C-alpha cells in the first residue's frame, strides 16, 4: 500500500477559503440557505465551512443539519455487511429553502442519489446544490455533478481518496491511497 | 459489531447482549425517522413479510405492520380464524403455502410454546417470534428494556420487579432474560399459585408482598392477569387479587422514591393497576407502545440484511 499527498494542511486551508467565498458569492446573506452535511464524513467539512463563514465573513447563524442516508441506500443486502446507520439531526424544515449538500468525496454519485430521496422527508427545497471537497470525476455511475468542488481527482478504481480532518484524524490533508 | 449473531429472532434466550445493544442503537435511528413528518424509509422495498397470527393480537400486530410499512416492505396478513387452519392444515403446510408465494420473512404468533423454533428448523424464511404461547415474546422484552433505558439512562444496575401472572406470561420470561443480559437485577412478585415452581433457578428473586417489592425496585412491570389461559382458579377472586397485587396511587405515593411503572397492555384498569396510576407521569405505558414500532423496525432491518438475495 502506497500513499501520495494530494493536498497538505496549507492547501486544505486555501481550498476551504475558496469554497467559502464561492458559497458567499451565490448565497450572500444565507438567509434562506441551509447546509446539510452528509453523514458520516461530510459533517466535518460542513462544520468547517460554517465556522469559516461565521468568523471570517461575519455571516450569522447558518443553519446546519446532518443527514444520514443509510436507510435510503440502493445496496441494501448487496454486500455481506449490514449497513450501519449514523445520526440524522435536522431540526428545521427545508421547505422552500436553498439546500447545500456537503460531502467530502463525490465518487459514484449513489450517496447523493440517496440523499436527494432522504431530504424529501424534511420538506420540498426550492433548490439543492452539491459541494464536494474531492470530485473523482471519471468514476460516476449516475448523472450527478457538483456545483462546488475543492479538487478534481482523476483516479482509477483501485485507488482510494482519503480526506483527513484535524478534529477526527489529527491533521488536515488529502491522500491518494493505492490499495 | 454491526450485525446480529442470529438469522431468526425466536427468543431473547438465543441472542447476546451485543445483539440487544445493536438493536437499541438501530432503534435510536428509527425513532428519529418515525418522528419526522414523512415517516417512511425505502430500506426493505424488495422484501415481502407475512404476519401469521394464530392467536388474537391487536397492538403487536398493528405495531409490526406499521414497522413493516414504515420500512417500505410488502405485507400480507393472515389470521387463523379466517384460514384453512380450521380445515385441518398443519403448521408447516400452511407456512410453506405462504412461502411459495415468495415471502422472505415471517412474523408469527402461535398459542404453542416453541412453534417458532420448530418452524425455523423446517422452512427457509427468516422468522420473528411475536409470542409463542407461554414461552417468549422477544420484541416486547426489547421494547420494555429500551423504554427503561430511555427513561433511566441505562438498564444495567437497575432493580426491576415483574408483578402478576408470571406463570402464564411470555412477557415475563423474555423480560427476565433481556434484563439479566443487560445487567439488571430482577424479582418476580405475585400470588404463589401464579409463580412457576422453579422460577428461582433463573436467578430471579421471589417476593409475595407487593409493598416490599416496590420499596426495593426502580421499575415495576405490572402484568395482565391472563384469564384466558387459566384452566383452574389460581386466586379466590379478582377483588382479592387487586387488594394484594393491584397497584394504586396511594401506594405509589407512599414509597420513598419515584419508581417507573410499566405495563405491556392490554390494561385491565382497576385490576392490576388503577386508572390514576396508568395515567400518571410515572407510567411509561404509551412510550412503550411508541418504542415498540422503532424496536420492531430495527429488528426487521437487521434481520432482513441477513437474508440472501436470489441470484438474478
């Protein structure tokens, strides 16, 4: 197993700032915008972007929810392992809101397909956008593309992209791992 | 650990503490789901479940059916009174006929103890025991323990007394197994005629004085007197039973501490507990019913994920 650094700590910071600015461009006051972090690993990114916008750009009270898609996945009973759920925590209604899905890696697009179904339980958003920190662009199974992406990665299927966050993994970095 | 150690849920006796904790953890997520405005998830959309009820039931059947529908499974219902059982068909034949219609899971209630275990040895589908005679009622015990965990934070270290008709109760047996596996101490309390002779061998304490039992416990689970299973008189009169083993508000208020009162339903108001107790803040009877749906969703979800797919 070998691994290559795609983004180091400094580059992760730069990319986060760029994404925050792109969101700011499109959403301005964030009055009618809500962030949805996709469980499990999209939540770290969502929290980072929220705090960055709040501290550096003085945006107040961005609403943030966590969405778990386990019960909506299309591979139930297709693998040998039982799919384990995470916590969904959305304490607001998304009716007529602009929803931004936030996830760390966009790969086949199946998680986002499931998230699109799952979010319907919380209302009918006026618009849904997708932000992915890493876009593995030639690996898609479904016609789903991000509106904002941190880095596009062209990798082969045997490779894995790992996004590490300080609060969970002890450092901010992105690795390409060759299995 | 993220999967159950068993393929069927036949009784609490056959599962481990880790299984119970996994079911609770999964039920936490489903409890969040059933409190949304849209209460349905598509997990079991390619699963067909048959509810076979060879004995009458209201809340368990409704609770299972709702859990199945919340998970998007296809459901067929069967009750013995309107079936060929009356025409002399055997249990295996009845079930095999239903399974030949491509059913993946069977939820069964049957008056004979061990019916689920027997069936699991003869058929391929996944079986969930919804009560077999006086033997076990595993999902009831799971939802009871889950409700205790929800109210008191944990089951381990708690003192639980099960009061009433222990002899005829599958709820009591399953509860004893589940509570002990989770680390609670259990006592049973009731008229001597309704306590099984060797119940002490299960490691439970025996008490025939209700007040003493209540002083000792954190949780009292009041069982229904099962008149329909009583072939002889086990106590002189209902009035006498109520005087000795019925829980009323005055007794509840006279205790040093606030205990939690549970009842698996249906309640005979004024017999095992009075109305003011059943409707008091200390009673979690309706929470039990709500948790029942979440627990059954968790059990169905975890067992369904172990069913092998047809190669297509």
